[in-house]
């Protein structure tokens, strides 16, 4: 089992402890509140994820072959969602990120409980994180 799968399993277990979707939304909001504040330098248009209804800024860096993400959003639910994705994908290799199915999102029922615009935003967040992984992978292969 990979580190990503282990983290996804933890998230599935955490959400299983919550009784209803109001509790789950509150948990997602709390996750967003725990997200470290992103440096103001990254709250610029070039770091915005396109396809999100809310503003979501995503910054990444490669350290020792692993990708580390930082993000922020002006919407509390969206900030919680990006926090979940960072928890799963940050600190992983480009290949791990590119191969991640992120099936926990479906398993916990998140996609069924988001508005269509938030679902599109979720897909855009995942896509952007994988784009960063692909770019870093290509850079590493060229070195």
C-alpha cells in the first residue's frame, strides 16, 4: 500500500465517524482553517486555478524529488477541499501524484454532495496538481 492509499484510508475512516453531511461539511471547514497561510506573493493571478468558482491559489515546489503544495482560497468549503488534496498529495513524488486515483473522494461521498460548480472546481484542483507533477517529472527526466 502506498502512502497516498494510506492517507486516503485515514480520510475514509475519519469521514465514516461523522453522522451526516452537515457534520462532514463542518469537518471540511475545520480542515480548511488548519491550512497554513500562503505567502501573499502566491495570491496572484498566475497561481489561480482556472475552472474554480471560488478563488483558489496553488503553489508548488520540488524538494529532493518530492512535490510540496501550499494553497489558499477565499471560500471556506473550497479551502477545506484543497486542504484534503494537499494532505493526500503533498510530499509525494511526481509519479505517485500522477498515478493517484483519489478514490477516497468518491468513497466519502464528496462528489455527490458538492454543487456542480464546486465539483468542477474539485476536478480543476486535481488537474492542476497533476499538471505540476507532470511538469516536475519532465524537468527531472531532462536533468
